[in-house]
C-alpha cells in the first residue's frame, strides 16, 4: 500500500501521474511503474525479504511488507539513511522467504525519493542498469537482475550504506525491537534432532553430546532432521549466512553382531544436506540424508549414534512459539 494524496493505494493499481506522498510530506507525480513476475524458488538474489509488522517501531510497517532483496529501506538516525533490506535480515523480524514466484513492482518519480509503503519508509525506483528486468520496460535485454547496482556513484536521495557502523547500529536496534516484540533466542544442544526413516519419526536417547537412534534394518530413506540457525543472525560479527543444523564429529552404525561401522565425515556418500567438513566437524543443513548402503549387511535393527562437536547454535523463536515447541531429546544413557 503506497501513500498517495488519495490515501494508501495498492501498488499494482497505481497510475502514472498519480501523486505519491514522500516522507518529507511532498506529493510528487509518478513517472513510471515497472513490474515483472519471476520464478525465484531457491534463488537468494531474487527471493523476497519479509519485514514483519512493527519491525522498525509501532506501525512501521503496518503489516508484513515484502520487498526485493536490495530494495533500500530508509531508517532515521538523526537523518534518514538508506540500507538494502538484504543487509538487515536477522532471522526474526526480517527474513527471506523462499516462494515459487513473486511479482515485483517499482515506482519511479522524477528523481529518487522516499515513499511510504505499508507505513514504512522505502526508496522509490532508482535507474541503475536494471530497467530491462521489468516486463513493461520496452527493453529486450533481461539479463540484469531486479536489484542491480552498477559501479560508480548513483544519485541516491539519502546516504546509502551496505555495511559498516551505521548498518551495525541499525541491526542492533532491530534486535532490541524484536526482543521487545517477544522474540527470544533459545538454546538446545541438539536443535530438536530426530531421524526420519521412510517417513517415520525416530526420537533418540542422549547422553552428553551423543544421541542414539534405533533404526529398522529395512529402512531405505533416513534423514537427520533438526531446526536450523544462521550464524549471521545470532553471532555478533558473523557474516556466515548458511543455515546450520547440528555439527557432527562422529557417526557410527552398529547392529551388535557384525561390528560397529564408523562413517568418515568426508565419506563421499554423505552429500545431500551436509555442509563441507570444517575444522574437524561437519554441519548439517537441517535435513541430512543418510543413504541405505551405509548399513547394508546389518542383521536386524541397528543403532545409529551421532556425536556432536558442540551444541547447535541458538535460534530465534517467534512470540507465539515456546521454547518447548520442538520436543527435547530424551536424556538417557546412549
């Protein structure tokens, strides 16, 4: 909903010539409106960023707002500055949404300015080499992404920051605001770890950082499933944006008859759902596949033992969730 002289109007119903109200209070005519629908499943460069209602303060935004990753949000720090939404993702009030398709709309004024979108200050369209992305551009070259930023100086209407102390300060304020809204970090060493064998959920017994599952011998498809957390969202100073599940340091299969089998962390059969081995440990991505040939020849059910290098990362939970939302691992002897 874009603020205009006629009130808040859905962006897709705006017309060229209509007057948009900027954060300065000026009503400026719309020069051009670009739009395009794009497939974006799994593409972080185009997946929309969701800004939760109230993330920046009461009524900012008024409801959950979706913007493209590099679309700049105006933040007032004794004067407005512009920061791309993708630099503000925090795992709580600002997240990236993996959807099949998204329709992007950009509103251009005669010069770059700050619009009011669902109550939040956000930039108008700034030509930066990507006009050809839009379906109604009249330009055939669609190679440029929706958020291209060409090198050199661009005529931003406010100071533009992608990193540094200003961005760090805004991220800290967003964290404090998220906590005020009821978001909390929870710690669970196993991050709700369970095994899923042919669709059946298996809960482990655990002792220390070792979890043990009893797996049927005829299991064909087994996954280690857990919650995930992103280091950049929970660890100060981290820029690691990988979703991390649990850090494995040992993996053993034992049917009690044919001898225990230790699976090397760099075993070529471990691929789908695993990050690369790093400093003697291997993180899962929350859904790590264990192929059936790991336990080929086992007689009857077998023990699957998983030992962690350390506890999983803390993770954010929403106000309507509880720390016990994921069933805890049962603490019994492994």
